[in-house]
């Protein structure tokens, strides 16, 4: 590894040109004997014994545990605890430690992380509310009594209207997530080393990577859209019952491929930010780190999204009910298929709920992604040694061998 803190990808030669990974035996202290070999005079095998317990009776100190009398432990001593300069111990992490580490980092740097996330969420929600009020078309009404071709036409129009309405909000949310993820990834990288950080420091480090991160954020959905098009396109072109069956099978296969790729590319953003990788190199790097641990990565991501869904549900439902009451919207409008017209009070109340959810979810998810990346590098590349050296911990000098 190079002399920079241990985020660089492995494979670079040591900066001093020496091989430090393999420990070698020391020379005899008196200068005799062949260089680089062990001393020829070795104790005879089987002759070691623990120190005796001299004396007995009153006033004698009891033997130390593990030497003479007294209970014996397995081995000479238990493994030392892992170094923990920051929010996580420098060893392979459990699921709970990844989730707790993300929360701990946000608590330790709440002014930087949550403050920035709150500002981004407020700006995002104001833009979404203004678009919903002035730019987006009214939702299409659906007749529940329609049948046959008319029902299919109404369903198609409703789906098209929904997609058009969701597209601007999705774009704005994607940009907000991008900015938040860039800052939080830097905050997590500092928190792992136990170093303080300010918003200006985090932004100065993240700013050069914003455009590549934007490219990555756009490229991945385009890949998924291309996979879905290839999956359902042939069936839609046939246009018969056989085509519908083929489209359904293609849709199922495309969903499986998209899920596999989404998990494989989950660590691309941290690799792009911390290793200064290009977009394509970050995707390859993520796939390499996830290889052999796909199911574990999927489990961590699935639990993370489940927690975010529960938080969204617990916050959005009360605010939605309050918004309907304050706005005076007739509940029957939701049941008879007509599109309800929402006023400013409804949009503002629901917007407040969305701000609360976004402020908490954006940094939490970004923190989990960054720590999952750190965990995979510790497991595969012994990143814990490089991080301990970067944190300045004693006993982790440049000559410490890598496992």
C-alpha cells in the first residue's frame, strides 16, 4: 500500500521499495552464526514446564492464572480486543455493528450529517411541492365501472399520467440523494479513523467527485432500463397471447438480473468516492468486492431498506391523515375513483413529513453503504491494518505484516 490513509485500492508497491509483508528471523546478537538463520542451539523438545509455585502456607501469593495451580484457560491468553479508533472496531463487522456504526457516526457528526441532510431535504421538498402545484398535470380519473377496451385504455392513461408525475420528483430526489451520499461517505471515512470533520472539509473532499458520482447514478438506472427493455420487448412486439406470456417471462428474468446487478453494484459509490475510481472502474470494483458475499450483501441491503420502509410508513401515515383532515379532503374521493384536488395545506403537511423522513433516511442509507464497503475490504484485503496505521494507533507500524 502507499503512504496515504488506507482507502487506495490494493496492488501498489510499498513507497520505500522494501518488502515489509513477510517477517524474517533476526540475526544472532553476538554476530556469530549464519545470517538469516535460527540459532543452532535449540532447547530439547518436550522439556518446557510452567514455573513452579515456590513455597506455600500463609502469606504466599497465589499463582497467577494460567501458570501453576488454579484454573487453566485455553491457550496462554484470549485474543486482544480489536482496535476501535472511531465508530467501528477494526475487524470484520457483524450486521448489527454496520447498522449501529451508521447511527453512531450520524450522532457523533450530527451537525455536519443531519444538518446538511435537512437543508437538502427542505430544498428538495419545496421544489417537489411547487412542481406538484404548478407544473404537473392533474391525475387521470378512472371509471370503476368501465370494462373491456375502455378499462384498458383508462388504466394505460392512468399509468402514463403517474409516470409523468413521478419523473420530475424522482429526478430531484436522485440529485438530493447524490449530494447527501457524497458528504456522508466522507463523514463515515473520517469517523472510522476517529477524526473530526466539518461540513466545509467534507464538501472540499467530496466536490471533485460529484460529477463522476452523477454519471454513476445515471448509468446504473440506464443499465436497468436496457435490461427491462430486452426482457419484455420481444413479447410486446408479438402482441398476441403468446407474446403476453413471453413478455411476462422476460419481465421475471429481467427482474432477477436487475436484482443481481443492483446488489453487485451496491458498493460502487463508496469505491468511486474513497478510492477515486472512474465510473466503470468503480462498478468493476464493487462487483469484485461483492463476489463471494452476494447473499450477505443482499441481506444487509434488504434489512436496511426494510428499516427505511418502516420509518417512512410510521412517519408518513400520521402526517397523511393530518393533511387530509386539515385540507378538508372528502375521503369518498379516494374510494370512487375520482382524482382528489389537494390544496396548499395538504401539500405543506405531507411535505413536512417527507422532510423528516428524508433527513433521517438519506444519511442512514449512505452510512450503511460506506460501512458495508469498509467491511468487505477488511474481510478481503486486511484494510483494518491500513486504517489502524492511518489512525496512528501504536503497534501498527509500517512493518506490521498483513494477514
